[in-house]
C-alpha cells in the first residue's frame, strides 16, 4: 500500500483510513511507526516488501489459500509410515467433540476461579495419567514433550544442585537441540554412548562418565529409534549410587504393555501426549507431561500448574484447583523457577477423554496390537533383498530402524520412489545418525492393517530389487 492510495480490505475493518486514524488518536500516536520507535532506524525496512498484490475479496483469498492447501498430500490420501515424534494414531470422534466444546475451547487457560468444570477435567486427566504412569503427581501439559524433557532436567538440576546431565546418544537430535537451548548456559549436556548391537545405553560407558557432578541421566524408553531399554533398573541403580536423578521419557501409549518407568527407578517421567487422542498437525497437536512422586522436593520444583482436589465447607462436596500455586511464575512472576505462560491444557482435557474411553483394557489391547503389527512389519521388511530390519537386536515398540546399505540406493531416493507410489516412507536418519549408515526410521501403529504393511513391503521390493 502507499500513503496516498491505501489498500482497504472489506474484511479487515482496521484497514479503513478513518478507523485507523481514530485508533491512532486514541493512543496518542502520529502513525503506526510510533509503535516501533525502539527499533533502530538501521534495522527498519525502508522499501515495500516484495509481496504479490493483495486479495481484496474474502472469497478470492479463501480460494487461493484452499488451492495452496490442496497441494499437500495427507495421510488420509497416502499410506503413512512416518513417526519420529508425531504419530498417526486413531483419534476417537468423542475426543474432537469434547475439545471443541465452547466451555473448554475458549477457557483452556486463564484464571476464572469459578471454572470448576475445567479444573475437574484437568484433575481427572492428571489422575488417569498418574495411574498409567504409576506416579502420584502429573502437571498440566507443557507445550510439547521436548519442553517437558528439558524442564524435567532443569528440575533435577535444582533438586541436586548440580549442573551436568548425561543424555543417551540415541536421543532425537531435535529433542537434544531443544534440551540444550532450554538448559544453557547454566547446564552442560553430555551424550552417553549406546551399544551398537542393541541400541541400549552402554552401562560400562555410563559408569565411567557419571560422577558427583551429574545432576541427572536422561533416556527415552521406548527410544527414539524404537528399541526398548530393558535394563532400566540397572541404569537407575547406577544413577542413584551417584546421588543423581533418573529422568525417563516415555510414550504413554506404550504403557498398556510396558512397565512404567517408576517401577524401574525413574524419579521424574516425562513425554508427549500426542498419541492420546490428538491428530497430527503442523506443530500444534503436541503437549508435554511431567510426573513424579508426591514429595515436596519434586512438587516444589514444578514450574507448571498442578491441580488437586479438596473437600469444601459443604459436606460431601469437593472442589478442584491449583496446588502450591505460590511456586509458579503466575504468582511470583520473574522470581519463578521457569517462566510458564499459556499452556497446552486443552490437549490435557483431550487426553483425559481418550484415557477414560480406553480404560486399562483398551490401553493393553492397543499396545499389544501395535507390538504385533510392528513385529510383522520388521519380519516382512527383513525379507527384502539388501535390507536389514531392525537394525538393533532388541525388542521394539512402534518404531524400528531399517538399513538399506545392501541395496545400493540412498534413503532419499527410496523415499521419493515410495512417494510416487502413494506411500510416506520412514524418516531419513543419515544426517542424524551417520553411524547407522543408509538407514531410516519406520513407524507402525494400530491404524495399519496387514494389507498396509504388505503394500509397503511390495513397494520396497519394486524400488530396491
């Protein structure tokens, strides 16, 4: 737009010159530039941005955006074997129905003290997650599982008064980047090597690396690469012998069939609840949880909100609300242990609906179904000439590494060929884990049928043989 001929959008009232002038007058500003007076002149753009002409019709704009979106290929159209932190699970219709209700959708954050329905919904979520995790305390969700892991590590540092953390080197490089960013400059994050045959933490290396400076040891179970860490009790013992905290990241949908980390010595458990009733989205369908025992040294280090239950003055009546609110940045602002703003509480309510719908039997059944499907996929994929699956000799849950060194073809080439056949192949690991060679990470969940897996294997044969 120009000053002499401003663009007026029929669907954006603030673009009308008279309305804009009135708004500027109300706040005592000469022009919109006054709002950016703190930005040095040398950093300001002096010429118009190189953008296409605007759409002055709301219909035309809508049509344009829909055309852009139509170029996407979704998992509804293509067969999907991608995972690596965001997973295609079945989302029961009731999850969407509840989280789109106005009383939850528009009141998932903030402080209306009479919002007992929301408080109770989050308390019920935390209670069911506590039962699933075999832990006493579960927070209102953080933004995602990456933040939950980083915050758990910071909690461990505050509890122990130490600043060094050992992290399994099989961790996702994206998660590792988030942890390092979140913990710097106060903490030092070091990688602890994994066994090249099993993928599990190398216990001899861990014993050599851990010391009286170690605040925590962190590992994922199931791991980012899909294998199950079978010696969690041994790891916890080593960690506790050095006075450190054992922090474990877990996929909650695995806990119908796998032992919860608390049972093999984890002090803090964290993860992402995206598998529990949340669609895959462009970065939005993630939410992190943190869980611990009901001990003051843990509870008072949570930066995020905790909901509890208490009797009211009316006999037989109960109320729901914040626990130890004074420890949060809501209460003490800049003196808070970490800054907490708008959280992903709506997803907590969604996960609560999912857990209530599934129940213990449902969680066991879905876990068993995933393990059966992923095992079948590994066995069938391994029959393709030149392919090794899984790359690690360990039990797996949901994901597994497939090595293509024997095919003479790069993962990127294979994935392009699969895409041409309507299949999203596994995540290319060649940059993240060069030591694994020409490998990718495949994911199988309860949505995959035997025919789906057979289709993948048939396509792989066409591509690599």
